[in-house]
C-alpha cells in the first residue's frame, strides 16, 4: 500500500484540457515534464507510449510519468472525447517527485472505475461552468481522482513498482535531444524550435540538458557543427561559404569566427594546412 502523507500531499493542477478528437487526427510525438492523466471519456483512441501501442476505449485511464514519449491518433471513424490533466508537485513517500509507480501506464481501477468516471464528469461540468472558485473546486475533484486511484492500488488492482525505484527517463530524453542535434545539425535550430518540437519549455530543456551533459543544448550544437566543419575541411575541396552552409550557417563570417574560437585557427588557414603534402 502506498504511503500518502495527507498533510503534505498537495498536487498542483497545471491544466485541464477537455478535447474532442476528429477521425484521422493525430498528435506529434512528445513528452511532459510532469505527470499527465488522460481519460477516454467517449469513443476509442490509439496511444503510442514508449515502444508500445495501446487501443483504448471509453473509461480507460492513462497515467504518464515525466519524460514518457508518447503520441495519440484517432483511427475510429466516430472520433473520441478525452480529458487531459497536467499535474505537478506530486509526491509519494519513498518515491521521487512527480512519479506514480505503476508497472503500466494504463490504470485498471476495478471497483473504483465507476466512481472515478463520475468524478471526471463532475470536473467537465465544473470546467464548463462560470461558478466562482472554479479552480479550487477543480483541484478538490482532481484530488478525489487520486483517492480513487490510491484505493485501487490498495486492492492491488494496479500493480506497483517497489519503493525507492527511480524510473526516470531523463537520460533517455537527453539522448534523444543529442540524437536530434547531431542528425539535424545543418538545419535552423534554436532553443525555441527545440522546445516546440519537444513540447517542453526552453528553460527546462536547458536545465535538464546541462544537468546530464554539463553543457547547454546550443553549445553542444555548435560543437557538433564545428567538428563536422573540421571533418569537411580535412576531406573535401569546397569554399568556406559552402562548408558553413552545410553545417547550418548562412553567414560565412560568423561561421569563421566560431571556428577560430574553437580551434584557434581560421577555417581558411586550417584548410590550407590540411592540403599541404
């Protein structure tokens, strides 16, 4: 049974998204830096989570821990109605912050399924109302959702991972960013475009990347570009401007300044030294 500190358990509701998916609609692969609860309110939907695919139906509940890569698509001709809840400041005794220790992202609530879905309908109703203190009411209802989930875990409907297990995908996420930077280094990449692709804030990407690598994403990208340029200058016969373009720089002067900064020699001089017999 989970140890829930009632005096300090105070999850923050980041958003409630009440969405209707049309046939053929699909999301891009993404992840979040917090827990997301998703519920199929009506219809069916296909979720791709990590390397697995799930065909979900009305009443199914998905709990995604931070940095879990996923995307969904609507194959059913009738579409679907889904509710997505972003949750931060989630802490269970014995586990890392913002982590729910389930073996599966799909939660089977057993005897608590009906009560859970009734609370979901209350949340939808509250969000569509203009009642005062709406945010407070929604926070209370989301806490009630967790009570249903915790009670399902107590009855072993949900299989839990052991205490002190840290199933963080931070390293994998950083590796994905590194792969993207190394593969698409010639494209116009900025922290903002990387943020848009990864569905996470620029500040958080920088923080996470630096924690894992000791460098910022943009500095890492520059190093990749400079090493690729060095390789081109050593093995290819081409103007400096063309080398600059091939590694992602439209401005040859800016490229030359960066190259000299990294290797203490202008690219034109480096090219000459490598061509000498």
